[in-house]
């Protein structure tokens, strides 16, 4: 008589799944009641100053959004007219005594390779700078020091996949220094305007308080 095999027990993955423990709530911080009036007043003054700084920072940002485009148009008009980067100039008004200096610096944010290639293809290689750094991987140097000293690519005994890792490239691209001095030249070569070139390279713009 054939032996009847019992069915193997069915594992319920949901029932056997490990229980994720709920994160323990952070302990409540102890509150110390300050009875010293001088310290209590200083706490209030600190909080007020912090709020005042936040409010002033927001107001300053809103003002910059209005001022910088206006100043930039004046700056670009000078480039179009004279073909040269103008020096910083002061923005003032007859209605009040406040004044600001507008500055466009020959400095730019780091860009990625795609942006580097786009600018180079659109406006020429002179508008960009490749500041990439090539380094040697320490593990590969330690592993194949003798062969590397002889000749990296000609060394025997180094697998091709390891050779590719010996020299590493740290990509770093930027707009070339001096570009804002040649905005009109780049614009003419690309048959566009200086304002378009400016918007492509985005030099650092800043405002500085100034006395008349």
C-alpha cells in the first residue's frame, strides 16, 4: 500500500515577515524656567532679532530682484555701445540719499560637461575652460607600482580593465576667465546679442552699499 505523503506546510510570507519596529519618539526636552529678568529679556531680544533678520533678508532679496535686472540693462547697453566691459557704477536717486554699487565680476559657476560642450559648440572653444584633474588611483598604484613606474600603458601583467582605472579624471568645467571682456566679440561671431551671451554664461552680479 502506497504511503500517503503529507502536504508540506505552506509558509505565509506575510505572517513570517519581520516586524519593523516603530521608531521611538524623541524624549521631550526639559524646559528650564528662567527667573533672571536680564537673561529672560535677552532671550526675547534674540528671538526678535532673528525674526527681524529673516524679514530684512526677504526684503533685500525682493529688492535685488528689481534692481539687478535694471542695472544689468544699463551695463549691457554700455557693452553694446563701447564694446568693453564697463567698470562698476553707482545707482542713485534724487528722491533719497541711498545708493548702491553694481558690480559684474569675471567669475562664473562651475558647469557640467554637457553645458561645457554646448557653449563650446555654440560660441567657440574660447568661451569655456576645462579644469579637469587627472589622478592616479591609490589601490592601483599599490597593486601595480613596479609596472606603473616602467610605463603604464606598456606594462605587462595588468588586466585591461585595471589599466582603465589607474588614471582617473575629476571633471571640472567653467566659463573661461576674461569672457565678459569679449562679450561683443562672442555675440558678433555667433550673430546674437550681448544680452544673450550674458544670459548663457551668467557672470556673478553683486550690489554693494555705497555713499554718494
